[in-house]
C-alpha cells in the first residue's frame, strides 16, 4: 500500500484523491505518508517524491 501511495502522490494527487483511489480513509493515507517520510528520512512530500523518483 505504501508504494502505491507514494506513486499516486508523485503523480500530483492530493491525500483525499489517494484515499479514494485506494479505498482508504484520508487518515490512513496520512499515516502511510508519515511512515514513508520516516523510512526515507525526509520531512516533506516534495523530498519524499524526489527520493522516490531517483
């Protein structure tokens, strides 16, 4: 789920749009993003997407 989440965010979708796409709540998507930030050791969505795209 986290890989799909970051892929959708990288395409420019907002949290609500990602949640709808994944049939999850916005809170769940925010939790996924927070965990992704921790794993990638970043502090923002832009940094996470930049690292993901490398």
